[in-house]
C-alpha cells in the first residue's frame, strides 16, 4: 500500500508553497487590522509578489513531473499500479493537488500577480467609495477587476456559463444548474413565510439590543463565549476590523476579528460566535497534513456551515441563552435588568427586511444572497454592465425585500467581495446556511444530550463532534461527499426550510 | 551619462526581493507584537522560507549576469566605458548591490534558511529562559546559533578575526582594529568621569520618575512627542512589545514599538523618542529608490545615531523640556505638582551604574557595550565557551561598572541579540552615540536658532535637516563618507567626550 509518505518530494514542495501563502495571509490580516492608511500601496505589491511566487512554484516543471508519475491527467485520479494501490489519504491528496495544479497551470503567473495587485488596490478604493457613498469612484476599479475575472474564467475554461468557472473555485462542484433549484426552493417557501411574519399580530421589539453597552465589556463577553466554544487563544487572537473575518496561517495560529458598536449588542456578540465557528474549523484541521489539501478546509460552503451552525443553531437558540443570559445580565446589570430569556430570545431572532446583509436575520439573509447570486452571474456573463449596478441592485431589493436603500453605501457598495474579485463567493453563504442545519440536526441525533449540554454551557461535546466528523478530514472528501458521509444527504434545502417554518412559526404564532 | 534608469532590469529584480524581505519583516513585527504563543514554530518556518527565496533571487544567475556587465568584480566598482560614464547614484547603487550580492553569493541558500530558522527558534527559547532565569535552558540554542555564525564568518571570509566578517554586516567598514582605539578613548576618559560623579557631593534623586503614572496617558504623551518630531502616523504605528524596536516595510509603513511601566516614567517616554528617531530615518528614505540600496539605511551605527540624537541630544536637554514639561505636568498633575524643570532634568540625566543596558544613562551605556564587544569577539574567536558566559559577564560587570547582577536574567540573558545571531551588532550602539553628538553639533552650527526652536516645541527644522543631510541619501555614501560629508570628520569620540564632560561636569558640579 502506498501512503502519503511515498509522496514526500511533493509534500515538501507543497509545504513551502503553503508557507508562502500563509505569509501572504499574515500580510492581509495586518492590512485589515493594524496597517496604517499610507501603507496600502506597498502592501498590495508585497502580497502580489508572494502570490506570484506561490503560483510559480505550484505550476513548476518540478511539481508537474512529480504529479505526472502518480496522476492520470485524463481523469485527475491517482493511477494505481497492479498490486500496489494508494491508500485513501494519498488518493485524495493526489486528486486535490491535481485539481489545484491543473487550475493554476491555466493561469499565467503575470496574470496572477496583476489580479492580486488590482484586487488589493480596488479593495482600498472600495473602502473610500463606501465611506463617501460614491459608486462612481469605485466604478473604474470594479471594471478592471471584473474584466480580469472574466479573463480568469476564459483561462480556466467552463461549461455553460463563465460564472461556473468562478463558482467552482470557492465550492468545488457547484454550478448554476445545481444552485438554481436550491434558490428556487428557498424562494417558494421563504417569501410566503416572510409575508406571514410581517402580517403576524406578534410584534417583536428588539429595542433592548440598542441600549448603550460598554465596548470593552462586549468584547470581554465575546471572548468568554469563544473560550466556552473551545476556541484556543493560545493558538488564536480576537481583534477588531471593519468587517469581521477569520484567517489561518497554521492550525496553531488562527485569528478571528469582530466589530463592536456601543448601541448594537448583537453585532459584536454574533460576529464573535460566527467567526469562532470558522476559527474552530481551522484550529481543528489535522496538523500532520499541514501544507497539503488534507490539512486544508474543503470549501467555503462547508466553512460557512460551521460559522452559521454556531451563530444560529447554537447562538440564537434558547438552550444557549439559558446558560449565557444570566452571565450577560451580570455583565450589563443596568441595561438587562428585568429582561427575561424569552424577551432576549425574541429580540435576537426578530425577522425584519433590512438593507445590510451582514445584519440580516436568518430568513431574509438568503434573499440578500439570491439577489447577489443573480447580479454577479449577469455581470460575469456580460448581461449587466457595471455602471447599471446601483439601479439593478435597488430594483431587486424592492422586489425581494420590499425596501430600497437610500444610499449606495447601504446598497450596492455594502460588501467588500466584488472589490477583491470574489465573484462566485456569495452563494456559499446560503450553502453554509443549509448545511449548518443538516449538520446540527445530525449532531442532535448522535449526541442525545446535546441540548442539555448547551443549556449548561458545555459546548465541547459539539465542538469535538464537529472536529471528528468534519474539521479533521480537510479535503479528504469532496464537499458533497462529506455532507453525505456525515448526514446521509448532499445539499438539501428541506431541513433548513422545516427548521425555519417551525422556529419562526412558533415565535410569531403563525 | 548612464543613470539609474539604465539599470532597470536589475532594479526590477531588486524591488521584488525587497518586497519579499518586507513581507518577512511584517511577519517579524507580528511575532513581536500580536502573534499568539502557539504560532511561533510555524512563524519561524514562514520567515525562513521567505528569507531563503529572497536569498536565492539575489544570488541568481540572472542578477549575476546583469551585474557582471556593469561591475568590475576585482574592485567591486562600476566599470566605465570611454565617454559614457555612470552618474553618482548609479555608481553607488552598483557598488552597494555588488556588496550585497557578493556577500550573499558566499552563503549557500540551505545555510541561510537553516540560520533563519534556528535564530527564530533560539529567540523564542531565550524569551522563556530569561523569564525563568535559566541560562542552561538557552545554552543549547546559543551553541547552535554561535556555531552557525562562525560558519557564516568562514563562508564570508575575513582578515584577522572572524568577528570582523560579522561586524561588517551591520557597519560596513567596521573592524576590531578600527573600534578598539574608540573604546580605549572612551574608557580612558569615561571611567574617571564616572568616578568623579560617584564621589560628587551632588546627589540626584530620581524618585519622581517612579511614582504611579497611568499607562494610557504615558502612551498618549509618547504619541504627542512623536507627532511633534514629525513622525507620520499615516505612515506608521506605535504598538507595545517586550523590547521596543522599529521596523520598516516601505517609507509609507514604518512602525515603532515601546513598552510602558506604571512606575517607570522614563521607560515609555524615552523608548518613544528613541524609536521615533529610527522611524524618522526610515520614513525619510527616498521612495523613488525603494528596493535599491539608495532607498535603504546606510548602517546600524548611523541608524542608531538618529535614535540617540533625538533621545539624548533633544529628549534629555533643557530646551526640550522647557516646552514639553508643562504639558507633561498637565498630563500628570498630581505626580508632578511643584516639580521644577531643573529637578526633572536632573532626574532624567542621573548617572548611576546599573545592571540593564537599555536602562543605562548616557555615560555608563558605553561601558555596557564595551563589555559585550569584548565578550562576543572572544565567543566568535572561540576564546570563550558559551557555558562560561555567566561567569565572564559578571566578572566584567564588576570590573567596568562595579556591580554584579544577582540573576542571569538581569545579566547575560538580558539582551535578545545573541539569540537571533546578531553578533557584531552591539558596537553599532556606541558608534551611534558618538555619531549622534557629531551630527547634533553640526546641526547646531548650521541651524543657529535650533535651541530656540526646540524650546518652543518646533522640532521640524531639525527633522528636515536630518532628512536632507542623512536620511534621503540612503546608501549613496559609505557610513564613514557620509559622516565626513555632514560633519567634516569620520567617527570621532572627542565630541562625545567633551559633551559628556561638560554636561555632567555642570550637572554634578565637578
């Protein structure tokens, strides 16, 4: 039996490439957290150089000749010689390295460097454009990035739409054809559900979340919850950034960020739990495979399932607050005096069409994604021109959510993603939402005491289950295969829709 | 006339190498400021990979063939073809690139990676050994690093002592033979001066520095002084670290750190001013030459002259405090109520033999350096064994300063330098002290209102003078040539000794 050890000359090279990529991630983390404003241009160049080198090393003759000994280029699968088969880890490792290699090979190194540089710059312009509410300021950079992404799709090749080439980067196997029925199912049941909620005689007041909450204490509480979740601060940090994110340089150094607003108690709280879910995934990857696909997360959809599972299934549940609400009350005595768990539970689960995706409730969130999914598909296919974006955005907001952003900053400029070229990224948020319910319901089946554990602040059982079932496998299985292996089913909107109808039917007495 | 533009294929490569080095510096900055404890091992590997790549790119065939068109390998100088000479910047650029290239060429890439990795690891062990006061814990790593540095000296080649090969890395042109007379002159006049001070009937009490000072306010005051000095926070940051340092990724991103202790007012204050002096140098480098030696600082000695000039000539002077003491008094009303500028001036200039170099006064500081200069020379030459270091350290402390450290943490383990292989670095601190006086006295001659400006908080005139005379030239001139160009003299202990005898003669009424 041939094992991963057989692949040593290849894995040594992969490890070096991963270290360069990790270095680039440190630079990006710094850019979002501590870098002084003036340093942006130089930073874009530094990151571009590192990404260029990592790309060159991956597509090198050296890696190619190693791979071609072991992989059949026609199928992308490991080639077995009679009587000396590969074990499963090596087989997966080769399949995934081949995937990365053959994709990368299609992109010229110059193109990779240019794309990296333009995306870093566009991101910085986007920050300013959003601040000043000037879409036209961002438009030239958006055009450049969009042209480059369409060029990328041409380099990569695709069936059907060029958008499929980009989707597959973030969610291996995802296609427009696969996603459309999922979004259609969501639309069919979520839109009526939302209407019934809006018309319900139950009106939830979330005013309690908007009192004045000391920012330092909010952060301390976030830190407490992260610790309870098993996020290891010896191998991580919590910092502030304009947009919360998680980044990993190695399982021993996985960082999360949050934001904190004095009059938005839910903002820091759920950012911490959400990013903590991402952080646990990255801290739970198998260190022995670091640098190889087996030590890497499998897809953005699965990654997001971890953050949403913790944020929604745990963090917006009654059992969780049975334990944590008294502590929160201790932390903010004046503000939360006399509030019941039930009132707090209602406030953090209030459904309300709103402008900003990251502040949306569990239900309307997916409509925000659907809108982006449709728009970016048309942008990449050339059916929509960048200059028309604000109008199209506002029209779709009206159609799906019944509200129109008063400014572009609260509309089309709200998300960073397109500025750094992440077309095809948004749908993974909805995949994450759906997977999170599939996984959590499976955990409930396999851990019969889970609810009681959560209600007593014991979150480690769930964390261990996720680590064993999902985190430690890296890219051993494809996302669809992993979901099937854990839950018996690939992506499926049913569990989410059932969960939503039950939870919100009860909350709004529908 | 051939200009730097002629060198474009070379400068493009240098720029890429510089960006990789800048990335490695970001990783080091993060290691010292924010990295979680668990991330150290992975970080050492990331930095080692980047340094290895930068090294490989510098010694590449590509760079060699470009250089060999333009530089005479026998002299290391640009080769002129009849009627088409190089201008001065190109000539300097070629001389300095050749210096870097030919040094790097002597070191195998594997060796560079190994040295980088061992130094990162040894530094982390040193932190722990110092905390626990266990020299033996650090000893194996010190041995490894020392062996590697002796190997480095053999690779580089040297005349006389292998220590000369290492000195020259930090201070081009410096040798034992050149430094010994400097230290001898210092010893001859500083030791008797110190004796007279100790026996003086004037006793200075610095108790005022050790009251309780709010740490946030200390940092705010440090920030205020940095701003007054012209340190640009749009292109920089102030953070906390165990040991204050300055690092630069580009003139648009130059970061300083400080430390702050509640009962040591001078610690944060003078760290800020000192590192601010370094920061101004790096922010003052010429951006158009970034990536080439003309956009790089010339030597550690000259770099240290900038920090010491601001720290001592400005920050420990009466005119400076005439402006800043009332502000400091406003900041700390209770603690500084009724204190005169003269009392404060005395406290921050008190001379007292002490254990820790970084806390030493202007006079004893150089004796701390002399001790390290002698010890590291013997270590590299193999005359001293690492295991004997604590005993030798304590014996020399007794001899030069009349005191013996009660623990190794306050003795031989106090400095980080040897852990990361920086043998030959310490003497540049004394060079910086001497140069700082030479430069400042020249500034006084050329800026007749300087004292008045400082006394009214206007520090920009001095900053501009330093930028014009020193910062913007990068490595255009050798350190000795630069000093001569600015002051009419190369390194010279006389001005410092005269300054010291005058200042402390007056303060201690000798």
